[in-house]
């Protein structure tokens, strides 16, 4: 019997039932990542999000995808990729940037942490 999914659900389960949760992905959107992105998204990230969703099925979840560099020179990193289409929607909207300096850095990690502080979580359902 495979116990890994049970271990993952336990890891992802909220400490308070129905507690709102957030998932943040810091994604290197470089040319090098573009060549493997569909495999990584479909075989790693989507199953991981599905397990997170299963562990939190009665709780609102907000998913953020933060790109390492804007997808276009005039753009800004789009931190909120959640939509009514479900948890996986934002992972299909990653815009790649061919800048040779596009790599994840400590500054990217700091900026992603700031996103967690600034973006509100969805409200948790109230229980009588």
C-alpha cells in the first residue's frame, strides 16, 4: 500500500478545520525552464496541488504563481494566478522571459515572501 499520499495529505492538512490556505510557487520563467515546463507542471506541480486540494477540501485555497522575471519587458510579475477554473489554472499562464539573467535569486525569494504578506487569504467559512 502506498503511504506517500497519506503522508502528503497529513502534511498539507490545516491545523484548524476549514482554515483558509495559500500556496505560493516561485517559478523561474527562463528559456531553460520553458523547455521542461509542461512536464514539470503536469507531472509534479498539478499532482502536488491535487493532494493539497484533497487535504483541504472544505477550506478556501488561494494559489499564487510568482515568476522570476516579468514575461514581457513592460510587464510586472503577476502574483495572483488563481481563477474560478480551479487550482491549476495559473500554472498554465506562465509567461517565459528569455533574458540571460533570468534566474531565481535571494531577491526573488524575498519578493515572493512579500507577496504572502500583501495578498489577502480568502475568508474561512464560519461555523455555528
